[in-house]
C-alpha cells in the first residue's frame, strides 16, 4: 500500500542581493492598502511504506482534523490522502476547525479597509455614470476571481490542497515563474500592508488622543508621531501572539464590525450634513490629454485598490476541514458571499454618498476621513469623531493579524523544514516580534513609501484581477471557444493590461510630482 503526501513546505529560499473644538487633521492615507500569503510549491510524492525506516516526524499532531480525505481518483484508489505533517505545525494550517462564519469574519476584516475611503475621489475624475459603472464592474470581477480561487483550492485529480497563494501559482506555472511574477506582489501585499496599517493606526491614535483630550493635551509633553507608531506596533505585536489563523476569528469579527461601523458612520454623517455650498459634479478637466489619460488611470487604480484580500483567500480556506462529501469550497463560498454582500453595502454608499456630499471638493489626500474633519469637524459631535477614529484603530489592529499571518507562517516553515519538528513557543514569539517591529522600522525609516504606492500597487493588481483567471485556464483546461475559456482569457488579459497601465501611471506621477525623500522623518 502507498500513501500520498501533500507537500506544504515554505516559500523557495531566495538569496538577498528586500474648550473650542480641536483642530485635528486626518492621518495620512496610503493609496494602496491591499494584501498576501507566502507559500510553497506542492510536491506530490508517492513512496512505499518502509517500516524499518526511521522518521524524525512525530506521529502525534496538535490538530484534530489533521487527516483530511478528498474526493479524487487517487483517494478512491488508495483510500486515504494524507497531508504533509509540517502543515500541522504551521500557523495557517495547524487548526482545521474553521467554518463559514470564520470565513466571513476573516474575509470582511481583510476586505474592508481604510483604502475604501478615497473611492469618492475616483468619481471626481470619472463622473457619476462611469464611476458607478467602473465600481460595479470591479466588484463583480473580484467576486468572480474569489470564486475561482475557492474552487482551485482543492484538486480533484491528485487530492492536493493548495493552502497558500504562491503554492498554487508555482504548481500551475512552475517555481521559477512563481518567483518572478507572484513572490514580490505577495510579499508586498502582506508586509507592505502591515507597514501601511502601522502608519494609519499610529496616526489615527494620535488624532484620537487629540479628540479625547480636547486639544489641550492630557499630559505636558504629548507623544510624537513616531512614538504613536511605536504604541500601535507594540499593541499589534502583543495581539499577534495568538497561535494560528483560526484562533484570531474573534479578532477578525471585531475588526469586521469596526470596519462596517466607521464606513457607515462616515457616509451617514456626510449625507446628514447635506451637500456643501457650491458643490460641483463636473468632471475634473486637466490641462492636457496626457494628464487626463493618467488621471483616468489613477481613478481606476483607486477603485482597483479598494478591493483586497485575494492573497489570503486560500489561507482562510485552508483552516476548514474537507472531505469527499463536504469539500471546503462549500462553506468557504458561503462565507465569502455573506461577507461581500456586506462589503457592497459599505463601499457603494460610501462612494456615492461621499461624492454626493462633497463633489469635487473632496480632499485627494485622505478622502472621506479628511473631508469630515475639514468640513464638519466643528459641527459633528466630538464623540462621533472619536468613535470613528477608535474604530479605524481597532480595524487596523485586527487586519494586521490577518495580513501578518502568512509572514509568520513562512518564517516558521523555514524552521520546521530544517529541524523536522514544531517551532517552540519562544522562537515563535521572537519571529513575530521581529516582524512587527521590522514593519515599524520601515514605517519610520521610509515615510515616503506611500508616494510609491500607486507604482508598487500596480504590480500587485494581477493577484486580484488576472492570476486567478489564468490559473483556472491552466488547471481546469476549459474547452476552447467555450464561455469559460473566453471569459477567463479576457479577464486575465485585461487584468494584466490594467496592471501595466497602473505601473505606467505610477511612474508618471513620480516623475511629475516628485518624491519628498526624507528618511526617519514621518509626517
């Protein structure tokens, strides 16, 4: 009798050569705030059982649902599909007790973020009609690619569960192609997002302090911006000690509720206060056709960056049990549908209500958050402003855990691959502390990184809009000239072209506006 082993090892090793109301200003808002997963190429090895051969792998597992049979020809032939023992030691896959509720919590927390607050800015360039059309198309497009990834998680041919995005990409196109086209976007979407969350969370913490203390300061010497970054990073590191992805389901629920809360409060406050005097809905007309073209690309980039979370879809699904009769794609898709119904109820009113209230007067830097403080800061109760800021902080802390988990998983997989045993608790703590304060260091050392968000974010766009379609064609091999064949080729090509155009627009913006290069001087 033989046994099939799924390889879930780490990302391929790479060698380095990566009393009056206070006057408060909104925190800096990165243009790109998406997010990834690190993983590895699956290796299906079929080996004869050898009772005389010693094994360094312990036979006990900390995960109850360690053995997960899948419906496939191989399973029917050998009766059992066994996962790589190392998966029981890694944060993403050590617990497979997830369900559709957990999937909805994680997807909501990862899918709604501060980047959605600049959606009305895109409408100032596209106008009402094209703004609504582009937002609707982007929403349906990314929801479709979510469905593709959900169905690609489990292979019915070989029984492998692809528990990480890079693992699936490398298995589809090869390890070398994975390193070239998928590794950097995934690293950026995970590590880069955590850096952005520290900037947003730290800056909003400072703003919350100003609101609570009434502008006079609760202490004689208030904390500086860097110190607020450190406070937020320390809280994120402390929370990151939760062991695995399933264990942060409650954290994701709180993050999802707070994200829904601040999005809803912002558009309600804006609509309740009414339209500004002299508001205009005429599309912004640049001085030249070149500026107009890149302005349109910038608007499309804002809409594209508003949707995130595809890089952790497979990781979330990997936390669920799966069997021939009850594959994990069923509860996962149920959770995604529920989550994205709520996402739509948050983003569409935010974009449409914000543009209706502020028109072309909405600030380009900060979007809705900056607009509320600029136009309604003295009219809106301080308790509402404080609650919005508090919700932003809590959501940033929660999202940090989801986007940081793939990085924790990758660091620990290096140890388990080499030592053939679980990572000890003290080393796990060291890894997570190093990552959290590493992100803090980048946030203060390179404060102008947000100026490059459009350029770097364009490289990561295919993870959401192109790669799932191309992987579906390669793996599922739909019949040529069929609807699925045309649809996935069309979306895959369009997503790739969109990425190229956004990269070009990012380069244009850098050349036109320049970058204020100032190391260790965060604003």
